[in-house]
C-alpha cells in the first residue's frame, strides 16, 4: 500500500516524465510539493517514501525539504501565512504588518494558533519587492501591499 494516493503518484509521475530517466530525482521538489498538498506537511515517512520513489538517498530529500521554507516538516494550521520580512518589504511596512498579525492571531513566527487554524511563518524574498509588504497563503496565494485593514479582512475571510 502506498503512502500517497494514486492521484498524487500520477502527478509525481508526470513531473518525473519531464526529465531523462536517469535524472528522475530532479522531480524531488515537485514530489515534495505534491505530497505536502495531500498530507498537509512533510513527515519523516513522506521523506522516506519520496526518496524510495525517486531512487535517491533519504538524506538528499531531507536536504531539499529543509533548505526551502515552503516545505513544512511539522504540522501547520489550515491557513499558513508566510510574511516576507526581507529588507524591501521591511522598508514598506512589513514590521508593522508582522506585529499586527502576531497580535491578532496571538502567536509568534513559527507558531500555530490554539485552534489549529493559523500558522504564522517568516519568509524570505518572494520576488515581488515592489508590491510589499506581502504574504503567501498556503504557499499558493500571494497578497500584496498589505495594510492592517487588509490583513483583518483576509483573516476574517479565512475563518
């Protein structure tokens, strides 16, 4: 029995097909993303499974999973909010947005609310420096030019 669904495996197989057969490990980032979407986070068992599926050492998969901040190695809330705190966003008010988020959610960076709804993470540059301050919601939806009022609306919509 597989750790991932047949749908997830089919998605991973499509990613593997993009590379020559001897370089199937090049699909590791995609495989981790697909697994995380299905499982909610990347457990040690998922790392082992992906390594076996891509025929690569588990430590190599672990290195990828720990290098990039979009992979979660422990459970996160239903809504993961990753706020960019790099200099361009800081200069545009990310510090104020960070404090507002922390106060509103009652958590610090790297923590999850008691009800399990929200996890707040600090993120590296997301490549939209002219639109700061900004955040990513669940690694897929970017919200730009944030103000405290916009943050409140977003959080209310996410409940």
